C-alpha cells in the first residue's frame, strides 16, 4: 500500500475529502518524524514501536570498485512490530506455543 492509497482509503472510510484526509495522514507522519528527530520513542500499542538507534562506523567494500572503505557512524530509525501486528501477520505462530 502506498501513501496515496492509504490517504484514499482513509478518506473513503471516514467520508472525508481527499485534501482533509491527506492533511490528517501527513500530520501523523510528521508527528512521528519530529518525535524521532528529538530522540523520543513512539509507541503505538498493538501496532509497534518506532525508535532511533545509533550505528557504529564499519569497514566494508565499495560494491562498484571493490575497494575497502569506511562507513561513518550514524543514526537510523527502526521499527519493532507489536504483538497485535505480529498476530495479524502470522496468526498460526501463537497456536504453536
């Protein structure tokens, strides 16, 4: 599902104009982005958790030239799915316990 498909689905399910739905969806994405930029954890119970992790620098090979290179340290947004999402994606997994 793309962002525009999500907006269209939201607009249809809530009887809203596409512009209003787009503003609502953009607000949610912007709020999550801003919280992560402030190094805050975003917890959506039953869906999952967005967090920021620090990555160490590492040596690797340049895929084009095959020469070794150093990747600098950085930060990355990560997502860990919640139980509700995991169960929706793989309902049989819970039955095996």
